[in-house]
C-alpha cells in the first residue's frame, strides 16, 4: 500500500490554519451544544442562554478580583431590598406579559396561602356563621321605604301639576 505524505505548511499560511481551526471549533460547538434530537440547530434563545451563562461566570470572576466581598454585598442588598418598605412593590410585583415567572416573593406568598387553606376556610365559615344580618336588613328596609316615599312624593307632585 502506497503512502502519500502532504506537508500542509507548504499550502497554508499560519493565518489560514488559525481560521480553519477556529471554524472547526465553531462547528463542533454548534454540533455538540446546539443540536436537537432531530439534528436541527436549537433556537437562538438556547444559544443566548449558553452565552449568558458563560458571560455571567466570566463577569463574576472579574468582579471578584476587584471586589472580593461582592457576594456578601449582593446578599446584604437583597436583604435590604426585602425589608425596605419603599421597595416592596418591586419585590412583590406580579408578573406581566414580559416576565416569564412570578417573583419569588409572590411565589412564596402563594405557597403560604395554599398551606393555610384550612385556616382560611375555618375563618370564612366562622365569619359567615357569626355575621349579624339585622343591621344590613334594617338598612335595606330603610332604603326601600325611602325609595317608596320618594316615588309617592313624585307621583303626588305629578297629580298636583295635572290638577293645576
């Protein structure tokens, strides 16, 4: 069997070799990270997510170099935000059309409400059973008599005008 030896240095410059290596790397990254089961490239959002994760890691490492206690500073800011009454709107803001998920505060609040379902039911049942309707009934009766009196007065005014 005959062998042929080719020295690629005779055909490609250093710059061309770098470009080929970079392009091969890109293709491999696309193939390994972004291909779905059917072989098509996943959505741009998936690519953006991976790039975002890499960026976050790089940025956090750089920030750590210049602000070594940034993680504790961030935690302190979060605690301050959670306890500051003027910022509670942001913490407890319900999701809108631009948000994917509810804020954690809303999520935890909903979980707490669900966990207390029986307590709410008992409280509602107790309130209904012990509600005093007499005041509401007397107010309704009084309102109805006032309406009837107004109607009778208006009718009498009409009859007076007709007689004149």
